[in-house]
C-alpha cells in the first residue's frame, strides 16, 4: 500500500505519451505537399507544437489563460506561413487542421508506462499527473493504453487557470502533500518542466525519450536522469539524499 506522503507527479504529453501518431497523421495528410515546398513534415509538426506551447505560456503569463487545444487550432495557418508557405489557407484547409488535431487527441502511451507505475507503487509511492492539456483528453491517453490513474490524482492546468511552468502550478500540487516527511518528485520528458518543478520544492526526474539532450548547462542538474520510464522509476526508488 502506498505511503500517504511519497509521491511522483508526472507530466503526461511527451513524457508518458509520444507524438508518433500525430506525426503519422501529418505525413498522411500533408506530407507530400510539405516536402514539395522543402518542408519536412516532422519539423513542421514540431514547430506547430512548440509554437503552441509558447503562445499558450505567453497568454497565461499575461493573465489571459486559453486552453492549449484552442491555441493550437488558432496558430495552424500562422505556423504554415512561418514555415515558408506563401498562401497557407490555399495550401491547407480547416478539414486538414481538424484531422491533425483529432490525431493529437489520439496519442499513444510510451513503452514501459505500466511497469514504471507498478515499480513506484510497489515502493510505496502514489502516482499523480499534472498536465497543460485538458483533463478528459489527457486522462484518455492513459485509459486507452490500459493504465490506471484515479481521477483524484489527475491535475490539469485548466482547473488552476495558470499554465506551466509558472511556479504557482507546481506549488498548487505540492501543497496537496503534508510538508512533514514529504518525498515528492516531479517526473518529465521536458527539462524546462522538471527544472521548474525542482525549483519549487520537488525532486526532479528527467527521462531522455523526447528531448535526448538535457541541456543541463541552462536548465541545471536533475536528481534523476534516465533513458526509459522503468529505469526512471528504479532510480527514484533507489535515490538517497
């Protein structure tokens, strides 16, 4: 049975789920057209997602919180323009955009998620999720992959009205755990996310599956670094201060 005060809070999108089904949809829908313009479909997909995170974060910082999916929908044609498409609304359609957004709602779990959760729970940790995505969509990624996470252990920035990496987001979750005897970890595939959580009082764990390079010279060190989710769980369990 999990201890009441040992916790691992996971980012979900990019950490527990990958983007391959989104890239596959992009390839099937616009791949040949993009390559005809010397634009790699995967690079465009990455640019669209990263621009979406930037605009989502800037809106939140400015005091106007907008859910990520609405931001992503809004900047589709702008991202095509920035990629070098002279007339984005002739190049692609709303149907193309909506097809790709639907694919994003169907992202798949990374290998090892269930094993990772089992290792942590067997060691007495309660597993949580904290995401910038909407709760129903992101919880669905786990459920569709056959991984159990109780609804009460799932936190969306949409319910807080502030986006990561604002310190208030991590503090909101950290305050759910009593301070005395607290062993609280934040685990992510994004160094900006794990490092921000670490600065608010979490121990930080980073898995290299998404970013590959930690860029620790700008983000700082992590308490745990791993190349797979089960390895991350093992290193959290074995960690000694």
